């Protein structure tokens, strides 16, 4: 990431993005791989801010293009939507047990391979 860390924008949104980034780097995902790569060079705080910045760009692209998150855990998303609909009073089928652990680890491996191929270190 090039450029300085700025304090532009709403402080509550920035805070939420930084907290989200801190959670994102705890679980297998391309964002964690990105964090770990930067962590070696920049340290924890700057790396977390870089992940929050990348997360902002991902969210913007998803909203602009009307896309879902590429690396989502579809089973977990389905369970959360069923619970949300239940809270909203929408009658739906009972949520099934989650058997799919998601593709976070696979996505992280793919990201690492792509970075290795591109020569970025």
C-alpha cells in the first residue's frame, strides 16, 4: 500500500472498519494472507489499517457491481439469513446443521500462490 494513513472520513466508520479488519485477520482468508505478508514489513498497526483500506475497496466494489463476496461461506450465510428472517417474522424452513467449513483456507492458499507468481514480497 502506498501513501500515508489519513484520518479522513467518519471516525465511527473508520473505527468499525479497523475492528472488522482485526477480526478478518484471525481466520483463513485472502485478507489474512495479505495481512501476514505486510506484517513482516510494516508491523501490526499499519498492516491492520491496510487491511481496513482493502476491505473498504472490496465493499465499494461489491456495492457498485451488485456482487456477493467471492469467498463467502455459503452454508454459514444461509444459516444467518434464516435466523435473520426468523427475527423479522418470515416463516422459513428450519436451519440445517453447518457441514461446510467454507473456502477461507482455500482462498488464502490461492491468494498466496497468486502473490508468489506475481513476484510481490
